[in-house]
C-alpha cells in the first residue's frame, strides 16, 4: 500500500481517462480539469475506458509517483457520474484496488487458494 499521511485525501477522477497519459499529463489534468493542486499530498486515481486499469498519481512533498494497477479479471468499481471528482477514504481505496465493490464490500473475484 502507498504510505500516505492520515490527512491526505483520495480523489477519484470520474469518467474514464486515456491510460496512455503519463505523469505530467495526468498532473496537468488534475490542475486544469479537476481544479485541484497536485502538490498537496493527495492521491488522484484515474480509471481507463475498459475498467481493468487504474493509475494513481501522488506527490509526497519531495517527488511525484505514478502507480499502475491492472486487474486480470473483473473491473474497478467506479461511480457512474462522468465529470468531476469524488473523495473516498483509504479503506475504500484498498477495496477498490483489490477489485472489491467499495460501496458494498464483497469480493468480486479472488484467485483460488493453493494449499
């Protein structure tokens, strides 16, 4: 998990994002389209059109990091609204990254346990 401070907020960028975008392009989207400051220490989460890939942009005060997560099965649960942002708690992000519906936590898919 990403070691974020307790006062950092987690923002979901609603709609879908072009996953070819890199760190600079996503930071520009945060500042211009979402009207947020990318250097505050908040996490900004973006989802691609297919729903199986998400990117997380985070500035820790020293450097900017870009994390990528792909689900082999299933899709990341995302709000239906097409524009703006939604703030979620860290526990909801943990569920989201595991492919669990963070609005009603139940597993959507889990690989078979060996042994």
